[in-house]
C-alpha cells in the first residue's frame, strides 16, 4: 500500500513506489484483434488485404470529432488514402493511457504527487480518459510514430519486390512508389510486417498528398446521418428487458418506502429491484418501466442539513471568509498591495449542468461468470472497475464494449450507470438496458461547481497592475473526482492523507496572463453538499470570467481603452495577436459607453483565444447577444473544420452557461425536470458568429474546451457599456 509515509520518504515523494515499479515489466503488448484478411502492424494500426486501413482510437467520440482527428494524424504519416480509413475503439490497455488527462481531471490529488509517479500510476492503471482537451496533445507523437513505422515496413516490402533501396520509396494516397514502380498497400499488407524497423523512424517530408491541415470528411458522420451509428440505447439482445431508475436526493439518502403493488399493475412491468440508495423497475419497454417507477412512488430519507441554494451560498461565503490555501504566488504581495489605488470586486457563478442530449445509459448482460457492458464512457477502465466492484467480480471478468456518446461535455466520466446496470443484470439474469430519465439525469448530475471570487488589485499611477490577488471559494472538484472515480486507489488515498492544499482543478486558469508586480491566487475549499464534476472548460469557465471581467473594470478605473490596455500588459505575444485579430475583425470601437462591445481573452491547453461580443438590452430589460467574433491560435491545425466546429460549439455552450436560467436546488433536489426548464438558448437566440483560425507552426493545442471560456466575460463586458452597471453573477437574467 502507498501511505503518507511512502510519499514523504527522503529522496523525493513516492520514491519507494517508484523503486517498486521499476522492477515491473514496462512494455505492454498490443491486444488488438485482427479480422480475416487484416494484419496488425502495431497497437494503433491494422491493414487489410482489401486496402482497408483501421486505426484504433483510445478516446471516446461524443461529437468533438476525435474519431477523425486522431486517424488523420496516423493516415498523414502513413501516406494513406483517406477513403480507405476506418476506426475502431481501442481495447483497454496501458498503451492507451492518457496521463495528461489524469493530470488535469484529478489535479486535486495528482498535483500532490511527483510527475514521474503520476505518469506511472496513469499508465499502469490503464487510465484511458477523454477530457481536458488532451486527445491530440497526448496521442499525436504515438500516432505519428505508428504511421511512420508502418510506412517503413511497406516500403521495405515493396523495395524487396523491386530489388530497390527502401529509402528511395515513398507513400502517397495508399500506394508505395519508387520511380515508375507502384504498389497498393493492400498488395503488401500481409508480408510487410515481417521486416525489421530501423533504430530511428524517418518522418514524412514534403507537402504532396499530406492530410494534416486538410478538412477531410468526418468518419462518424455518415453512420450518424443514416442511423446505423450505435449508441448504448441502440443495443438489442435476445430476452432483453428495459429498466428505469430513481435515486435518492443528493446527500446521505436511503430508500424507505415503495408501493410495489401499484408498480406491478402497470402493463408490461416485470420486476422491481431495490437498493439501499435507489430503486429500479423492469419492463418489456422503457416507457412502461418509467411509468411503473412513477407508480412505485419511492420515498427516501435524507440525513444531515438540507442542501439548497441558500446553504450553498452561505457555505461559499464562509469559505471565502476563512484563510485560503495558496495556489500560486509571485513577488511580495503584502508590500505591493500596501498603498492607494486598491480595487476590489466580488463575483459569483451558479452551478452549471451538463444537459447532454443523451442521458446516462448502459446495456448489461451477466451470463456465466462474465459481465458484458455496452456503454458510452469517457473512462472505460474506471467504468469496468465500477461495474465489477458493484457485483463482486474481477475487472477482468467484465467485457466493455464502448459506444458512441450523444454529447456528454464531461458527464460520461461518471460510472454510476455502469454499476447500476451491472447490479440489475446480475439479479435478473437477463440482458438489461438501463436508461436514466431526463429528470434523473438533471437531479443526479455532477455539476460544474459553483464558485465565489474576491478579486483585489492595486493600480499604479501609470495604470500598471502593481499587485493582484484572487481568492476563489469553490469545492475541491479535482480531489472529489479522483475519490469518486477511483475509490480504494492507494495513490489517491495517500495523496488525500497529505496536509490539505489548494485543489489545482478548482482554480485552474486563475493565474492571469498579464504582468503584475505581485500575484497571489488562493483556493478556499468549500464542502457544499452538492456533488461536482468535470464539465467542458472545467474551472477555466469561471476563472476566466473572474479575471477578464475584473481586468475590464480595472481598465475603466485606469481610464484606459480595454483592448489596448490588455495587449500592453500581456506576457504572451500569441494571446496579444488573438486580441488584435478579434478586435480588427469585429470592428472594435474602443468599448466605450453605449458601444455594446466587450472583449476578453484566455489561454488554456496550449491554445489561445480572444472573443469580442456585441450585445444590447431590449425594452423588457433582457440582454441579447447579437454578435460573437473569435480569433484562435491553437498551433498546428490537424483539421481546420473540426477546430471551427469545436470553437463555434464552445461559443454557444459558453453563451448558454452565461444566459440560461439559474437552476434552483431545494431540499437536496434539483427543481428542473426537463431541458426546457434550463432556459437554454434556441436557434432564434443565436448571434452572428465569426471564427478566425490563426496560422501557427507551434505544437497543436486543445480546442474542445477553448471556445466556451471567454464568452461570458466578453458578453458581460459588452453589457456593462449599455447597462450602466457591472454584472458580477452568472447566469444573468433581466437587467433592471
């Protein structure tokens, strides 16, 4: 076991565990399965005798286009014809672990542990995670190496046939060529794997036939259009039954009463499965199961203080009043803050719900001593372990079939539905499809945490920021995620035993991108009683709001034009370029009173964005966003169309988080029952959107989260010019 003592031994935290791991096998064999006619080249690639090239993708596809972007990287290096590319989910294997995502999602625990130990833990635990805009950043090197290795083997096989030097051979559009000689990949697929690889893999050079930078068609779209795409709810098995579930309110809730007789009177009802924390009804179809659940009229008893909006607000306020835990510090903050020119502002953001189109769903079949599970998940290994743990079998006895996900935005990291489906299937001895109702998906959503911030700065006589302090009260979401998703994990438990410190996830993005004489960022942990989880953008969604709104207030206090003032203080030229581009494209007029224009910028995941917003207030006092202009520098672009789609989607997602109705929490229950209760923007509410992608030769950065983070502050800054006052709360409603 890893203990606090292990992590604090002399010579570096975690040394004992690292020494132990050093004697374990460090290489892992691929476990891809070859269909008839296919040849496995490595952990990422199969080539068939009919020319089909199949790429194994370890990331979940939930609309972000990863099943296109990752195969495109490999196909580019291989020199393949895009029309021959197919994709399949990678099997569970340490080869496909995503340590970068683990660092981001579990920062509250992982940032307490040395980097080498974190990577070993993620790899050996086969933490296959999708989240944090990490897919390309994590897997591009491995995919390029896999494509290059296969290209070399194909060239060697062709060169042998031609009695030529393999280094004179090239690949393009699915052919190996050398002078006038030309052979299809299909003709060489079976024999090429017999050759040896050189000590150093040569990468493709030249621009001819390259796929990187091209807007190739998405591989997942045709099946989604014609209905052949498989989601968890599409699975049909012989003798399958359908289940609906109701769980207790958040907190320590127990099932105390049901009306089983009333449920059994609903036509189609088959069984009722009771659990300490939930109850499920089984029927011949899901509609009947859900009606039976309503007739069941479950009653739960919840211990402890009630969780509601007032409790959450009071808890955040109390946390902010206590001393915080230092996350980042530069300079002597006490000295630079002492003197005239201090400015303070308080901000608040409410919980944000995932509101994915597809509610949690899993299809489970327990037969013999094996459980098969069809599930859309962003954490397949953790879901498999949760299902196994729920019914007391070994994880190796669980076969998980990953499916496409209908949205998610982070919700599919959670494993509750996998465990519940496993329990129901084991008890009924029949295949079961469990689908949460929309009400249940909202009531049990692990929301993006609410947060409060007290921002303080001191301005110099020349308008420079002499000191900056950000105090952020928020739940320790990173620690919460690690504890909830990896219960019993020795490394996580040991990190939790260390002295309390700032949760890196909860305050991610809070260090400003601007030059300051001194800077202090503090986290004030708050246990609000409402479970929090990862949502698109993570904490950047509120830390960018705090920073960029406060920067705008400081600019006006200094009597400066907000855009040029930002550029003058930025520490990164790429972010300044985004700002100037967005301002130029949007026709920025200075953001003065009555202009209805606002601007904001942010850096995250190795990428940069600036957003200019135009907004107004109608006669009823309701704000209306009329235009959004975004300039993005995300490094080298694998597929510009995918990037544009993600930025546009992120802008709308961020707009929804800023303008949607605040969801009330009353006596441990979310009052919203349907998507319509969330007040999400509709097509008629959409602003005109312009996205400019800036060319760059830097390494690719993440984009899935990038679009949503800077929208809210840009809109709020725009509204301040027409409302005559500053909005400091999200979401905002009518402006009096």
